[in-house]
C-alpha cells in the first residue's frame, strides 16, 4: 500500500484541539464519535496524486469505488452491484448501484471514466499511473503516444461501466478496491482547479464520511458521517476526530485521559502494556528499506559500496531498538503477503550468499575497500534521510552507529524531517540514502517489485537493471501462475544481489484500542471505519 509512514509511533500535537469524548466513554455525550490518531500530516486528498498511507487512510473513508477491500485482503462489492468477465478475461462489465456525491448529485459511470483518464494523463503527473498498465492504451497514453480518451474504459449510460484490458490481469479486482481507481467528480476538479485536494473544502466525497476542518497543513481534522452515502444505515459512527501524534508518551497520556480512543505504541510501551485490555497487534504488510540515490551520488552507483553499507547494518540490533513485533526482512516483499501452491512466495526467492542482508563486519569492510579502490577514494560522507517520529529517529541513529562502527571510513549524517517534507525530498531525488517504507496495495508481490523497475516513479534511487525489468515484464504477459511467480522470484533475486535496495525489517503495529470499539478494519496500516461501532 503506497509510500508508508516511517514507523507509526504515537502522538504529538494537541494545540487548540477540542475533541469530543467517545460515545460510550462519556455520559455527557450521546454522539457516537471516535478520537483517533494519525502519525503524519496529510500530503494530499487528490486520489490521482496520493501515494502515502496518511492520504489513503482518509480516502478510503471518504471515497468509494467498485469494490471495498476487506481486512483479509479479499473484496466486497461497493458501487458495483454485478460484474461479468469475458471468456478471454480482457473485458469487464460492471453494473453500478445508484449513489450520490455529498452534494446530492448522482455518481455515474462517467465519474469513473473521468477519474481514470485524469490519472493516466501525463499532465496530471500521477505517481500511481503505472498501476493502470494492462488497461487498453494506458501505457501509450502515459508515454504521450495516445490521448486519454482512448483509455480502455467507457460508460454505457449512467450505470454501466465497461473496462477493456490489453491482457488478463489476475489481480484486477484487487485493483478495483484501491483508491487510485475510485471515481472523481469532474465538476469539483474543474471548479477548484489547482486547489483540488489541498484542503477538505476543495473536494467532493462519495464515501461513508466527509472530511471537515483540514486546511492542508494543520494537524487535526474531522470525518463526519455522509448523509448522502448509499449505505449510511450501516455506518454506525457519527464522526471520527483525527489529530496528528508523533510522540508516544503524549499519545498514551491522551488515551488515559479519554482524549484518544486508540494509540499506536512504541517499543517500550509495547513491552509494558502487553497485558493491558485492548492491546492488539495489526499486521501491516509493510517493508522498511534503504534506497540509495544512484542518480545523484556517484559513489552509490558502485555496487560494492552498496553491498558494504547493507552488510554494515545490524538489523537484529535495529529491531531490538525498535522493539514491538518487528522482524528482519531478507526480501523486499514481506512474508505472509502471498501464497503460491500453499507456500509463502518469499520462499521462492533466491537466498544465495550473494544476498547482502545479514550483518557481517569482515565482508562489509572487504566490499568497502574494493569499492573505494574502484572509485579512488579513502573516505565517504553520506546523509541518511528519514521521518521525524521518535521511532524513525531511533532507527536512523541505530543505523548511523552500526555503519560507522563497522566502516570507520564512512561518516553518516542523519536527517529527520516531517513526513510530508521527507516524501517531497524523496520524490525530488534530494537525498543520498533514504529509509522508505512500502505497504502492500494488494496481496501480490508485484505491488512491491514493480516499484524498482527503471521508469517507476517510486524508484527514487533510480536503480536500473535490464534483466530485472524484463523479468517483471514477463511476469505480466505469461499465461501461467507458476511461470508468473517464478519470474517475480527471479526478479527479486536480481534486485537483492545487486543491492538495488536494502531491506531492513517488516513490522506489526501494536495498538491499545478501547474494548468498547467494535468491528474496526485495518487494511495493512489503513483504518476503514465504515463498519466500526461503539458499544
């Protein structure tokens, strides 16, 4: 799932924040409201431009597409009431239910057509446009060879949508539950222009909630029940009050004083509060990893330097510092994401000695010496970029210490910036090394592996390997699942052997949630409140 926040740890700012007490916790309030935290500020509400978990959490609660994702990774029908697929798997026909935007106007098939065309249009510069590959003409449109109007999607009347593919996509319905494929109201986009998606008032919503009070940069906002939502009778909450929290101790204090109804715990809190009622672990399907900027740092283009740096990170010590339920990652794709033939996909990926994950001081020094000789240098100064949460700071400090103690010739300077700023710096390629996290968009390795293809917008380090690109391409055109997964596993082996990225760890979020809150859905670090309720 999108470019994730680095370590969702607790809570920080309450300035001028008046949060309504949770219904069921307060005898003075009859409203059914939750007080919830987010660990980072929202970069955008424009679904054509969103890439991160903070934005997508809000989008899945305020917008809706053909399907909704369920907590187990499957899908349920949302705006689609029926679906038919042609025998060759290349044509999907959806019948839509009658629903409305929050202003009372109908949501129609044309809203999907407009939204998809807008996202693949190169003028929009969507970083998620690549997900549309396989839909007829999508790549030609993105490459400027065809017009957006030629995209393989058309409206037949108001409530029938026909999608034409270039090839069968085995995970197509997974995509339809992802926010990049939701409809957009053309009237709102054109009315607000460059302001669209930059504040809660510059939006049109068709989901369970509407957003209010978000100015584009503030640290608190509200989700209010959408009275025009087609399934409003099954939306049990009146509102969700959000505040950005970055300091775990502050967050937990707010929880204890009934000003927050759930908190994300850091390592120390997780150890201390395991026996507390409401302690829950949520799988994130997320891998944290280092990207090396090979486009702007000539030293990091050297594979031996990358190997040395990766081997110099003591991952076992890192997860001890972070605590919780983190586990060392030896692949970019997280464990337990996808099974093939009853086996975890990551077991198919090569685990040869050429995978530079395990801490090894002697090997790290050997590769550094080799790389420095090739480059004609004796010292190396690098900056390590990450977020400004407590967890991110601890993580970069641990990596800085590990690398410098293992490789005295290398000096690491840490840079911890607000999430939105870190994202912008990463997207602009303004870094040497950056700690990035990626969460599964859907239950398939391609959600991670496509990121590292040469032209992918999420490939911030600009690693490029033709063998890798060809294997990813082959995985999309083969007719057999066995061949497809073998191609993906081979590609991941290539990535790891060349240290295109350096996987660090996968995490499971530890939370304390009030026991009277029911039916919460966590979509791998995204909260979906549609069916949440308070007893």
